[in-house]
């Protein structure tokens, strides 16, 4: 069975036995939130196992739970929940072509219920060079893909030449990667030189203007 056939099988099962729901809930603290769910259930455990395997093959992360008998006329059943995150619902919508109009509309409501996504920045890890996408607020001057690489980055030392005193200084890459001067003293010298240059330029401009008036 190829992926297209598996997707059609899942669509047919959810059209007949599944539930696509969007419910506005209220927590004990009074906070309102959406409960979004795509699930299906059945009393036949072997069928549930078969469908779960198909869902995993399609890249979903199904969660299976046993539903005990609640009423006398009910039978124990197994319930499979397919999606829990925005990306999973969007992927489901693209991959699984439901035929039930009502469930199609409900799935669209689920996708539309999310706030617009925050644009992400892509960068390369300073240690392993792995490409990572993060929110702008999560990207600093020290960029790592994991805690492991962050710890490794602290061990890497590099050498740089101070443009003021021309002395070589060495330090952890994570600390001096964006450092230009070897010390606060050299940085202050550069800053003082800039101020003096700007002051002289201003003085020369006033002198030229004064001479022009005379």
C-alpha cells in the first residue's frame, strides 16, 4: 500500500468513524481556550492497531487510549487522537482528503482558529553548522541548535587582534566572537578619538562660517 492509498484509507475511516472537533473550553481559572481534535475510535483492537500503523507511516504521531465501558449498552473501545499542534492539523488538511463536507468545514475552522504565525529566522549553529529556524526573540549573538552545542561552543577558543594596541587576545568563541577590542581601555580610546574628531570637525565648521561672515 503506497502513501496515497494509506491517506485514502485514513480519510475513509475518519469520514465514517472519526471526529473532527473545535470546542471553546473554559479552565478552572476562567481562561477560555480552544480544544482542537481529530480522532477516531473502534471496539476492534486489531483494526485500531492497523490504523495506528498507517498513521505513523504517514508521519503522524497518534496517541491511543483505552475507553472503558461507561454505560451498560456501551462496549469498551480504543480511541486514537491524531493531531495536537497547528503544523499537524495543516499537514493533515494537505494530505488527507476528507469527503464529509461537515468535517471539511470543521477542519478548516480548526486551522483558522490559530493566530497568525510569527515569522522565524533561519541561522546556522555556531558549532555543528546545522540549519535552525527560531523566533527572532530566541536568536541572540550566540546561536546554537541545542544545549549540547552551547556547551561545546563554550570550550572553543579563538584568537583576535585588537585594532588599537595590535595585541593578540584569546577567549571562548561564544564570548569574544563579536568582540572587537581586547579591553575596555582600548575601546574607550577609540571612543575618545571619535569624540575628538567630531569636536574638531564642528570647531572647523564654526571657524569657517565665522570667517565667511567677516
